[in-house]
C-alpha cells in the first residue's frame, strides 16, 4: 500500500478584499478575499512552512527525495529545493530537486513520488499575480502545501493515511495560458477555446480513472478539482457525474486559486475532514488532465495536522490594495532614505547553514542555551519549532524596509535562549510585552540577485480566545 503519510499547508496571514480593487484599478475585483504573501515571503519560505508542518522530526531521516514545485521560483539557474532541504535539516543523502515553470509540475512530482520506492516529500508553493485589475489578480491566491508520500512504516508510527487506488492522465498540446521567461504576469487565450479542450481531456482521464479503479461516480465521496481555468473546472465537475454536494470547496472566495500549490492544498484540506474508507478523487486540469483516486485508511482518524487549512483560513488579517501592489512591484513607492542592504556572503552563509536556515542554536554542558550557537558548545539546540515570549520591543520607522515600520523584539524562547529578532505578520499597534510568538522562515532582503533568508517571529494566533497580554509602551527609536 502506497499513498499519503502526512501533509502540511501554509496560507499567508494577509488577505486582500477583492471589493477594493476596482476603486483603484478602475476594473476587476469581485467578492470575497484572496491570500496574499507578505513582502518577506516567497515560494521558498512558504514551502518551508508547509514542509515543516508535514514532516515530523522522526521522518526526516527516511526521506529519499525532496521535490519542490512552483511557477514562481525565487531563483533560476540554481535549485530552490536546497534551501527547503537545509531548513528541514534533511540528511545529505536526501536528493533535492526542482520541478518548476508550469502549474502541472506538482502532478509530475507527485507521480514520481508515488511510483518510486521509499519515502518522498512533495512541496508545492506558488505566488499568483496578474496585472492590476485583471481576472488573474483577483482570482489568484498565494499558498503552499506539502505531501509526504511512501509505503508507510507501522513500526515508526507512520502509517499510510490515504491509499492511492489509481492515477490516469491525458495530455494534448494546445495554447491556453503562457508566460515567457522574465515576465511577471501570464496571458491567456479565449475562454471557450481552453474550456473545450480541458473538458474533453478531463472526461477522458476521469473515465479511465473509474475504469482502472473498478468504481462508479456515485461511489466517490469527495471530488476535488484544481485548475487555473475556472470555466473549464466547473464544466468538468458537471461531467464527472459526482453529486454537487460532494464537491469540495475550491476556496475561490477565501484563498483564491494557488496554481501549482492548489492540488496539494485541496487534498490536504479534504483529508482533514475525511473519514475512514471514504474515496477522494482529485482531478487536475493543467496542460492536460490528471485524475487520482484515494481511499482514506483507518489510520487517518488518529492523525492531527499541525496547522489545519480551515484554521488558517479563519486566522487572517487584511492588507490594503495599495500595499499589495507595492509588495508585488506593480506600484513603485519612495524607498526609505537609508542605504539598501548589502549582498549576503555566500561563504558566510555556508559556514552557518544550520543556524541560518534551520535556526539551530547550541546548548552548553550546564544547560545554558545560546542563540546564535556558541563555538564552545558541542550540543545542537533546534529552536525553529519553539514558541517564545516578547520581553521588550521597539518600532523603528527609519530602518530600511520594503514595508515600514520595522518591529524588532527581544524574545525568550521556550526551552531556553533569548534572541533579538524582527517581527512579521503583525501591525505595530498590536505588539505588546508578553505577546506569544513563534519562529517563521522569511526573506530578510535581496541584493545583487541574492536572497538573504533567515528567521523572524510572528504572533501565535489561535482560534480560541487568549488572555490579553499586558501592554507596556516601548519607545520608538531612530535606529536599532
């Protein structure tokens, strides 16, 4: 039996209200919200967040291959998956590969993981943009999801949660959506042209799936459809014969379409609510059609995802449309009158990879924890999974930042270690001494085409009501 062993998902904290688009752009918009990656997030950082939620520490050593898929890689001409590999502290023997450039790349990586022996990790992450006022801008959404795939290991308490029953595919060359290298936004052909081709391909792959699994449409308990062509997805859903009340929410009104990440995101969400024995069908429309059929196992009832998709949808803050445009580079704004960050040293980063990418400090013989690590300690102290408490902070409106002001805090981490660290996903007015925070992998800056990745802290937001922390004023300073 081979299938899904675990999953993780990451939705950015910020949401853009689509009703605010037309007032600025003069067109576009709509209803609902879309997920917006923060200025310090990219597909790599979001992929790290999803992968950390998918991989328990006991599973890292067993991963044979890491696949990273996206249409918006942070780098070209080098592998982006190696940064995810470093952040997870995977073994040197774990291969790290990119599958980038097309929405269908996630299906390719998932197929490779399902057909290969051993345990594999598929990390899908995407930033979806479009010209201001366009349909792509409003309908898109930024997200990441990770799937741990393998045969399962009962001895290691890592059973198969969703067994793969069948996978079928249909491919055809036709021009529906494209983006040439160097362009930020995509172009699309006339809607009816793509819809016709996709519906035919979807019907072919769907019928083949039912035949391969020896089942009928009426036996499908949950239907997931992912694809950037909304009209084609709706038409294909009707052609499947699966009752409408079994169609999973595509998150069009809350998250948006997350492109390469969407198949994995929908599957993760469906598994959160599935019951043992239910059959879950995933139909992906992207330069062809791919159909997967999964069966939820008894082990699924005992699995608890680290960050459920439903909770991340509920925990969200807003972002103004103007700030979103500035973050994506569509609205050039006056930068802070301060020197821009210098280029990061590749040799220095390589010497401190464990600290820089995985937030690994050190522990002395007397139990003292050092963040950053001390050269005199021999015991590593991973701190990436720890929460902490703000003991003091400052709001800096003069330091260089693509999204001022900079909020900097001193945090005492649970388990030991005090660290001065920048905050993110937070408004200056909500910061308080005593506020609980957690570490999150982000991009500090970019210079000369080199991205400087490190860790920041963000507030711990839970659905249940928390006791309001004591609010003490911290002085605003001209520097830090």
